[in-house]
């Protein structure tokens, strides 16, 4: 039989299953890119502001580590510096998750065996997933280029910037194809792919920090470690700074190499098996696994630990950079105005810290969504039926999942505040005091995260088949409204749709109890709606 037999039909099946996810990905990327470009244009609207930004970004090691190298003082170069890392990381993660979902997860759930019983070649399942994911990256790249050009940026630079971001997605598509052959579980394959993204980020950051300033201090040339990273390759395209189009061939080469290696590895393993043998568990299970609470902790502890490490490192880094950013925005009135709008205070350092805590809360919202959407995976994959066949009620099971996600969010937001305060306190000379103050300020953001948890629970209980897509769409809307709405000068009615809008901007603003009480009540109502819907519907749905 032809090893690729059935690839076309399987590709249509992938499109059918992921039609909502793909639509959000392909359409959401250019919309987010356009919004970010518009916000940057509003902050750095004149040449003097852009020169000041380029100079401080090129000289700041923290800015180079997190934003990448600046390619000049043109508006497009500033837009790339502010948006590239965010959009590239999204492209990398979305690509890896999609490949694993339609390869390793199909084997894990038994779908691959059912499909293999028909006229399907050995490489068809993997090839279909790769074709769809690469096509999604190409479509998102084309629309992103059009969106950047529509925002007023030069067409050539817009195409180069979009190609750099799409190239990251294509590169990690090939990496995910390999990790899907190594691990026996989809969770393990995703973890390996995420680790590759982390290593790529660190290599890029190291290369940019070690790089040299040129053109009077307005441009940074990356050092050699950046060339070892697919994320670094996107920076080397130099969009809006003398484009180097040949670097776009590097992610394509990595894709080809990854696919070839994945095909070779697929030949050496059985369907359902992985090349890395799973670790044997203990002969007897721990007593705590007999309860939904213990099982939820066991399933989420690895994810929570990974998030905790990332939040702690980023929080400490943002705290250390407090004085540096304070000096930078003091030299740029437009940037100071934007930070003040996000943080709500005329005192720039307080506005900066409030804005950072707000960004942490929004980012941790992704953890809440990820943790609670595990419920949909348990339902679709089958374990939920076995759990509910015991003396565990539906309300208890779903309530335990929501509680575990909420406690995880509580731990992460507190950790973010403490580490940010510790980092800033070391610079300001009061680490303990700042850690306590910002830890308390971070906890003020918890009611907004409770609303996110309640919304995901309600969607799972009432609209299970749409819950995954709608949950991520809701979080994206909260991102655009809660953090960029003030910069984009959106009407207050639109801003009020985000729970983050109603959180007091402590430490920049005064603490108000009423908004927090209202947010908690809204979260409780959403949770109750989700529990009621889950009790009344069929399983699986």
C-alpha cells in the first residue's frame, strides 16, 4: 500500500475537527498584530520618540532579552521590537499543539487504530496534520502581512515581519512532528515541544544580550547563539531594517529535516508506542488518588510547576528592570502616557509595577483556561465516564476541577507579585517590604481570574462542544480589552466587558472593595450555571 494513501481525506478530517480553532488562529493573529501595531503607532508617533525608544532598547540588556534586537528607529522596526516575541511564541505553541493533537493524541485515544483499519498509509495521519498546520501558518502569515500593511507600515517590511513570525510556526511544526514520535502520551509530546520553545527563547535571548550596538546605538547585531534558535532566525530577517530574505529559508529547512526524521522514527515504532519508554509507576497507587481532589492535583502538578518557574523568573526579571524602565519611559512622554493609562497612576514606577501585575494576571488566565479545559479532554477521551461510575457525583467532580484551577491561579499570581517585589526591592533597597506589598497587590487580581474560571466552567457545562474555542476566544478578548483598550482609546462600554478592567490598579491606585465583590459574585454565578448545565446534559456530549 502507498504510505501516503488517504492523506487528502484525513486532511479534510483535520480541517473539520479543528475548523473553529483554525479560524481563531488564522483570523486572530492578524487582528492581534493590527491592534499591537496601532497601539505602538499611537505611543511612538513622532521621530524623536522612536529614536529615544531605539536608543534605550538597544542599550538595555533586559529589553534585548525579552523583546529582541532593535533594527532601527523606523516605526516598523519599533512595531517588530514590541510585537515579534509575543506573536512568534503564539505561532510556535499553536503549531506544536495542533500537530500533537492530530498525531500522538489520535494514537493515545485509539482513533489512529480505527483509521488504520481502512485504506490509510503509514505516513498519512502525520502528513495530513503537517499539511493543515503548515497551511494555517501560511494563511496567518498572509493575513498578518496585509494587516500590518493596512496599519500604515511599508509593504516589504510587513511581508518580512509576517514571514518571520510564520517561519517560527513552520519550524516548530517540524519539531512537534519529531516529539510526537518520541513520547507515548500527548502530554509528554507537548512537554517536549514546549521545552524546545523554551530552549529556543533562551538561545535567542543570550544571542541578543551578547550582541553589539551599531548605527550610532540605534541597532543591535545579534551574537552567534541567536543563530541556533528558530526564534532568533525571525529576528535575523531584519524586517523594516534592510530585509534579509534568505533567512526565511532556515525554518523551511528545519521543517523538511524534522519531517524526514519523523518519518524515519515512525518506521521504528508500533502504532500507539513511543520511542522513549514511559517511566514505570509505583506498584500501588497513593491513597490520595482515591479522591477527585487528589487526582486533580496529580494531573495538574506538572503543569503548575512549569508555570511557577516561568512566572518566578519573569517576575524577578521585571522587578529588577523596574528602575531601568522607569528611566526609559521618563525620557519618552508618549510611552509614559501609555504606561500611566495601563497602570492608572502619575507616578511612573507605580504605574509600571501595576501594569506588570496586570499582565501577569492576564497571562495566568491562560493557565486557568488550560487547566479547566482538561475537563473537556477527560470527557472526550473517556476517563470521565469511569470516574463518574464510582461514588463521585458530577457536581463534586467539576467543582473539584474548578477549585484546583483556582488554587493554582492563586499560587501563581501570588508568586508573580512576590518575585516582582523581590526583584524591585533589591534595586530599591527594601526587598522584604516590596515583596509583601506587591504580593498583596497581586492578590487583588484574583477575582478577575475567578471570572475567567467561571466563564470556562459555564462554557464546559452549557456548550461543551464549543467550550475549547470559545474559552480561548474569551481570553483573547480580555487581552485586547483589558490591556490594550486604554492605549487604543476604546469606549468604556467595550472595556467593561473584560473583568480585568474592573480590578483596582494597586499599587498605582487605591484599593476598592466593591468591584472585587461584584467580580466574585459574577464568578460564582457563572460557576453555578456551569455546574447546573453539567448535571443536566449527556456525557459525553
